[in-house]
C-alpha cells in the first residue's frame, strides 16, 4: 500500500511537469510516450534491483526540478542535442556517485540538520492536506476521517482506509474523470544522441546540478532520517547508470526519490525497518506496469481529483514529518541550525535553478559552523570552572 500511494503521488503530480516540458519542446506524441516509458522503466528497475541488493526500501524517481528546467530550455536545442545533454549529465552523476565523493559530503551534515531538511520538504504536503478542504471538502474530510479513525485501531491500515474512503467520496461527488480511457501499450523510441556543446552547457550542466542537489541529496537524507544506512555509492551510481541507459529513449534523469521515498521508508510501511525493503520492490513493479501501459495508467492517475491526491499525500507523510521534526529538535545545541534549515527548505525558495532543499542544507550548515564550531558545550565550561 505504501508503494501504491507513492506511485499515485508520482504520476498525479510531478509527471505533469514532464508533460509540460515535452509540450514546450514540441515533442511528438511518440517522443513524449517514449520519455514517460524511459522514466518509468528506469525508476522501476532501479527501485527493484537496489532494494533487493541493499535490503533497504530504495525508491527511485525522476528529476522533477530537472523537468522544470527543461520547460524553459529544451525548445532552444534540437531533440537529439537535448538527448546528448541527458547522456552527459547521466555520465557525470554515475562517476560522481560511484566515486563516493557525494556520500562523504553528505556524511558531514549533522543528523539534526538532515532531519530538519526532511521536515521542510514534507511541510507543504501536510499543509496542502488541510488546504484541500477549500477545493473538495467532502473528499478531504473522508480522507482525514478515514485516516484518524482507522489509526485509532490499526496504524498500518490507516492510509489504506483513507485512500478507499477518498476514492469513494470522489466517485459519489462526480470527481473521478475516467471516461475515454483505453488500453494502450507504450512504444520506446530510440534517438541517437548529438553532442552539442551549447546544449551540454545549457541543459546538461544545470540538469546534473539540480538532480544531485535537489533530488539525490534529499533522497539520501530521507533514508538516513528513517534509520537506513545504505551505500551511497551504489545508490547514486546505480541510478546514474539507469539514467545513462534510458537517456537515448528520452529519460532526462533517474535519481533517488525524496517525497515518495518518505512514504515507503517509515514505520507506516512496516514497524520493522529490516522488513520495509519490499515497499521498494513493489514500487518498482508498479513503475514497470505504468511504463508498459504508458498513457492508459497515466490517464487513470490524472483522473484522480487534485484534492484527493493532496489529502492522501498529506496523511501518508504525517509520520515522516513528525520524525523529521522530532529529530531536528532533539538536541538543544543543534536546534537553531535545524530551525534555519527547516525554514529555508519549507520556504520553497530557488536560487540559480536549484531548489530549497539544497539551500536548506547550505544555510543550516553555515549556521551550524558559526554557532558551534570552536565553542565548548555549556556543560564542559561549567566542569572546567568547577575544577579551577
């Protein structure tokens, strides 16, 4: 169920940015379908292989900030040149990932700052769950009521009950738009890359930067905040290889997921952390199904009313949000850097095309260095004075 909800959230929201980018680049229906196929198959295979290999719920996805970047840039270059830029970006991610440099940098970040970044990323989803009352009060109320009442008796099935009641309320209110759906298989389309320096600089370099900073960094942070210690070289390098394989079919970037990963890595997926990795496997299998049937299942997911998706995402992420807030505020000496991280991340700010999750880490680390490095803890100062 955690995997199913993660898939619903992925295909009813972030994938729309990919479709917008495809429209901005004047891609043909065949090219657009191949793009969706590449992202789904790449994310699916990555999730399955890495979850089974590491026994950790590894949830792969695609670079949503990267797709947003392409909305304004892909039309400036030919499609083969854009594919070439995807290949260069994927190659850089693979090399940096397997080198271990990225993981070593992430290891320097205090746990409180990581938890605060996770809470900041998830904060808007919690707010949107209640803001959805304005768009669909009956559907949102059904979701929240189903979650709270079921949570009283069984925490594991609370989100399932919320989803079932939400879909029922949507159907009764006429919010489900399922007319015109038909079965259609996706057809991948190979495009030979053309390596154009302007496209590499204009697409490849920023795509690499936003994927590493806004996707892989939060993705590793989600696993870390949930108590999972996976091999960063394998995860980042492995998703980089998937990106490299899928680039000629249109996939701009396969990477570690953050939001949907939080749904599958917490206690709601399974109380025992060692038994959560099947959520990653099932998520991968569902990615493959969507990839194979392409437009058909995409139509199913986009038929869900936005207030239902917002409410379900909000309640599914409540546990991860609580864990993030608790971890951020656990130690007094880290509370101010963690608060800075949380506020910057939750603000949604963007600088140089890089999202707020990365800048939350940056500002939080700066605050941590200024406030703590070179200063002794109050307890140590007190003990020193007593000895004198």
